[in-house]
C-alpha cells in the first residue's frame, strides 16, 4: 500500500513509522522548508493514549529517546487568580497520565529515520480521485504524487479537509494567543511560581485573560543522542480577547508580541509580566483559538484526516495526545488486512467519537474556572 501523508508534525511521522514497520510505502510532505523553519509549540503533554501509540508504533530506540529527553514533571495541574495568593489543584482523569516533551525534540527524534521519505517545502495544494480508486496529490512545489491513500495531518487549517469536507464547522473564538518561552535562568526560576516549575499552572481572571505556565526541564539533554542541544525553559501562553490584542495582531514583530503579552498581564502579580519580558525573541508565536463541531458522516474515500485536521480544539493540553492516538488507531486499522475503505471507515467512526468528546473537554478546560 502507498500512503501519502500531508504534514510532518508529530502525528504524521508516528503513522509513517507504524506503516513502514509493516512494509508499506509511505511518503511525507511538509510545507515548511526545514524541521525548525518556524515555531510550532514548545512543552506539550501527551496523554496515556498518545503515549501508548508512540510506544507501539515508533522504533524502540526512538521511543526510548523520547522518554529520556522528556520533561521532569510531577507537580500536576493547578489554577490561580492574578494575585497568585492561592493555588487550587485540579484532579485529573486517569487517562491524563503520559509523558511531557519538548515538541521540537520529539519531532526531530521521530523524523530522523524518515528523512528519506520526507519532502520539505512541499505543501498540499489539491487532490484528485482517480478512476482506479487511487488518489493524486498536487503539491505547492509543483510536483505531484500518487498513492492508495492520502492522510491529512496538516493541522487546524488543513487544506485537505477544506477539499474533502468544505462545510466542516470550524469556529474561531473571540480570543487570541501569544505563545512564548523564557530560558530557565536563575532569575527566571525566582520569578516562576513554584507550581509551574514542577507541573502546569493556569492563571486567569473573569475578563477573559489567561496565562499558561509550565517549565520544561529535560531529563537528559537531546545532545546526548546526537540532536541539537536544548536548554531548560518556561513555556508560557497569554490569551486575551481579540479587542485587547487589537488589529494587525498577526503582523506584529517578535518584540511587539513580547511587549503585548507582558502588557496584557501587567496589572497581575508583577513577577508574571517580568517573566514574560525575559522571553526569547526567537520563540514568539501568535495564534487564533479555534474549535469545531462534529460534522455529518461522509462516505469513505481514499482520503482521511487525523489530529487537528480532523477535530480542531481549543488549547488545553490534550490535542497532541489525541492526534498521536489517531495516528496509532489509523495504523492499526490499515495493517489489519481489511479492505482499504473498510479500514478507513472503521477508523473514522471511532476517531470522530473520541475526537469530538476531546473537543468538548478542551473547550471546558480552556475556559478554566475563573468565574
């Protein structure tokens, strides 16, 4: 079987490894020019289902390196108000257990053995369903590729999804996000609330402003495994109503984004804006907040979706695990020996059930408990 995967983030490479282990021909197409061409997230949590998929479908050495370079986390999840006077611990469901990783490090580990199958600078343009039941993909570098199945792992703004399901219901919420990271120097450590050094801390107010804080402290440096070295840092994300961010938000430069993030929480505990102002200008990323509703069922074709392409959700620490779980489930269906479209239908039925349950959970968690 020839499988074409649009998007080489995390879920796409996980699927590729699983299928290659069973002798299938897999090709990954990535719109970015290189692995680290742009910031795409920092410290992320992968829940138990996602961790199980990594363990099952990655080569053993790759999974061992993912665990070895994961975060020394164990403080759970806490919430606080802007004054940081009280930290409330949030009870997590049993399936929240898993691993916490640096996204770029995990991606480098996963792609290292897939470079011969990955084409960078080749984003998705459109596809055609061919008379023989296969699919032809047209890529932004002017090339085409043909396969038995096209898998969209190209994120929340998936071009594949727009063609497959043009009426797919996506809502852009009235809030915007600035992601950043601050090197974990002695000064930053003093400014970081203790719960964020060990686990995850959500800070928020009733006016819609939010701050997510969590330290990434590597168990072992990626350099130990022949990867680019990485230093510990504090990941942060500032969310605010769109009118606070103002017009031209996505055209702001790094220094402007950093100042906007700091100013957004300037009336909170002073240590928080001080910590944000120490942020690394090379790691600033603006984002919208999108969510979705379950679409009507569609007839299976040799095109399918996974991760944020299938079920966009608000940032709440669960989307990465769900996406990788999707990859593992699709791999298991495709290698089962069932006819291709039956395997796709089976995958999509289960994925839509748990995927949109996760969307609902993410919406609740993103709103927090600041009323």
